[in-house]
């Protein structure tokens, strides 16, 4: 959803009119430029990763909390469920706790999403039926 909305925003002629070029001076059909698709993938990947990061932090902490060691309870349960974990994390650590580890995630997720979006659009473009009818 984020990718499609950002892509449509970038393809508006009033915002970026130079991203739609004609193929040649004789041919008036347009060829879609790939930079907005790459950019939309990058933006969508970083935005969604930043939004999902608090859930990832709580999920990781739930998975790594020690509940039982050799049949004995070694520590108390800090997080009962995801919602309790989000509340506790916000109360105890604030926004810093919720966004812990977001920078490395954004550094990897943005470029990966951009490349994935570009490959997705290229596959769609080359699988069109009107390209194969000669």
C-alpha cells in the first residue's frame, strides 16, 4: 500500500513532469522511467520498517525472555503478550526503547525494498501481452 501510494505521488505530472519521456521524436508514446519506482520502493521500505519496528522489538524480547531453566522459574515474565510489551516498553524506555535497532534495519531494508520494487516492476513490464504481439 505504501509503495503504490508513493509511486502514484511521484508519477503526478505536476510533481515530477520530467519522469515520463517519449521514446523518440517521431513516436509520441511514452516510456515510463524507473527512478520513481526505485525511489518509491526505498521510501515504502523505510516507512514500513520504522512503523513495524516496535513490534519487532517486543517480539524479540518475548522470544528471548527466560521463563524456565531446568524446571525452575529463573526470572519473572516481563511481557505477557505483544500489547503488554508495547505498554511496558513505552512506560519504561519511551520512544528510544520502541525504536531500538531501527537504524540498522533502515539501512538494509530501504535498499532491499528499492531493488525488490524495481525487479517487481520490470517483471510486470516484460510479462505484458502487448509487448509480445508483433
